[in-house]
């Protein structure tokens, strides 16, 4: 009786952790095709509090599990807010995980996390130490002080940081210093009076000065591009082209795979056709770079890819599900010895794919099974409606009647979090479903799939997370 009770406790814990990690892989708290942003945020916040309260050590170790930036930020904040609950033997590891994860975040998100410490009135000794160490670790703190000036100033006050030299003067004493020896600070000072000086500043700061000096938008964009980050260029690309006044010079080779896929889908069909060879080569090259960092060697692989209308995403995540599917297609094409893609609607040219029609996963799944793949990867939000539960029935019959010994591996990758039941919609209980925000995470997710399947015990999941922690901390 006690053994059964203990096994049940372990099973619940494993299911809880798998559900949480899957949610943290896909959910970003933004609106999805079927869910609004409020529901997403309420659901994911509940999951965070539940796992933190019941499995604190494993909650902290989730930082090393490859979860997305949004959820890494939430984990850091919640751990810092509840530091008194950390067991002494876990305090050092938890602090190291927080510091490493914060340093690995994009700077705008990391500074945002530290700013939220102030907004949430989290001001314990560890949170102040984390803020101090983050500031000291920045390679170019003068750049951060200009680009994120209000945030850096607020954090310095909140954490009682002692800023030396011109950094403190720049942040707190306005223009009591007439000339700065730090070039960027001096450019910022001069930009208040000279329109020419704005082109030496970060784009988001220069943009405000351009308005102040009444610089024509097309002139400003044509001259400031060297100061733009990749993300800023992507955001402005479409708007600049629609005005027909100035184009943004975008280096396709510098784009990560999923962002490159999303950029490709944002282009008009005619443009995609004209630049087909360039885009195709860039996507293949980007997929190859992913596999250099995370090697993945596969045999005969089939991909079932969802291009139904729901893959258009939402206003906040425009075409995101379709972009993940397209990027996954290129990644698997490079990683596999033999590969075929089966879309939910006929696709003659993969670069012309667009979200349309209902979700029929059963037809491409049957084609993939008939082709005889060793591994089938399904990329879909799991909301099939043509016919409803068609793929689920195909999987049930295939597993129970045709392949009970699991000769063919099938993994469902879902880029969309379902806020109603705090999980990812699955297709069939016997088919593991994992969250996939970016195609670059696919090698990691395939390793995690065995836990989503339910056959691996809690001890194996704990060992997996512990190993990920060691790998993460050894990168320092």
C-alpha cells in the first residue's frame, strides 16, 4: 500500500513538472489564435506559483531546461522574491542559476527583470547582489546607461549601488558636467543641441532626438542603420518598405533560423518568388549553423506540418506557428539522411506557403506513415477540425494495431500554449507532446520527449535537469 502511494506521488510530481516545462517552452503571455493575452498570463502565473511552492529545487533547475526568455524572467523574479524559503544546501546553486540565466538574457529583458524588482518591491540582500553583479558583468555599461538610462538609474537607486566616475554623474547629475571623456556620454550630451550627433547613439535613443530636431524620417532611417540592432531592423523592415521611401539593409546571414523563416513569411509572395534562391540558401545555411551548435543526426524522417488558418497566429505573434513549421522543415531537411514534408494543404513551393484552410492532420499523417519514416515529427497547435480528432484516431489505431512495439517514433511539437487546461493540446495520449517556441530548440526537445511520453520515471527527469544545470554552469 505504501509503495503504491509513493509511486502515485512520484507520478503526480513527474506529470506536474513535465506540464510546467512544456508550458514554459511555448507560452510567452501573449495573445494566441484561440486565446487572449490575459488568459495566457493568468494560467502561466498560476503554474509558476504552483511549481515553486511544491518543487522549489526543480523549479529553479528549470532555468537550465531551455525554457523561453519570458518564463526565465518570471522564474528569476519569483525565486528572488521568495529567497527566505530556499534551503541552505540549495542556496548556492540557486544563486548561480539566477545569475547565469540573467546574464544570458537579451539585455533589454534582463534590465526589465531588474526594473521589476523595484516595481514589485523586492529588495532583499540577494536581489541587490544580483543587480550589482549584473552591472559589473556588462561589457559596455556606458552603452547600457545610454540605451536603458531610466532603467539603470532606477535599479541603481533601488539596489543602493555605488556608481563610480562619469557613470554616476551621467545618470544622476544631469548636465553639471559640461564635457564627458566617455565618448557615448558626450555624444548623448551633444545630441541635445546637434542633429549630427544623434547618428552616434543607439537607434531607440536617436529616434527621439530625430523628432526633436525635426529630421525627416527617411533621412534619419537611411543614416542610422549602422546603429540598429537586428531586432530593430526586422521591426522596421515592413514599415519602411510600405512607405516606399527607404529600405532597411538586412543581413540574412545574421538572422537566426526561426526569425529568418518569419521574415520570409512576412514578404509578399512576389518578392519571395523573385528572391527565392537567396532566401532558400539563407535558410539552409542558418539550419546548418543550428546543427553545428547542437548536432542532430537523423535517419528517415517525415514532417507533418500545419499550415491551416490558425497557423497565422495573432496580432502579437503574427504567423509564429507557421514560421516555426517552416524553420523546422529546413532544420530536418539538413539533419536527416532521407526526408519528406507533408503539409496540411498542398504546397508546391515551400517558400510560398501561407496560412489557409481548416486543420486536416489525418491526411498528411497517413501519407507520412505510408512512406515508412523512422521518425515522424508533427508541428501543429493540435486543434484539428477536418475531421475533428482525425489524427488522434489514426494514431490510436496505428499504435494499437500496426505498431504496438513502437518501431516508428512519433513526436508532436506544439508552439502554442493552451491556457484553459494549463498545457499544450495533444493529439493522442500515447504520442508525446512538447512545446516548441523556436525550431532551434528541436534537438533539445527531442531529448525531452521521452519525459512527455510518460514512460520515464521522476528520478530520470530529476537527473536530466541536474545534468542540464551542470552543463549550464560550466559555460561560465
